[in-house]
């Protein structure tokens, strides 16, 4: 999979993550904190609530230099205790 993804993406590039998690006020801050540790910068996440308001969908775009950054952030974002899915 790593080789396939590397073939499809030309680096450096913008890469958007979609993170779905519990609708807690600190979710967005936790996501940005994890990203800032790897790739410092200013981020403008797009936040949407689910119909019942139990979940938040956060789309956030980073500027990735290589495939390792993308894979590492997938792993780190998924480790946030209130995150349910990272796409």
C-alpha cells in the first residue's frame, strides 16, 4: 500500500485528513496539537456536526513533504481517545 500511495501522490503536496470524533469541545484542539508537533503552521479546520450532534467531522489540510508524514499523522490522530475514524 505504501508504494502504491507514494506512486499516486507527488510530494510536496497538500493533503487533507477527515477526522470523525466525539462532539467534545477539545477535539479540534487535540487534532491541531498533534499536527503541530509534526508540521508546525496555521491551520483552518472545517468543522461539521452530525445530525444528532453526537459527532464532529473535522477536515484539515496539511502540506506534506513525504509519505512518512502522512502515515505518521494517520497513526497519531487515530490515537486521540475521542477520535473514532481518520480518513
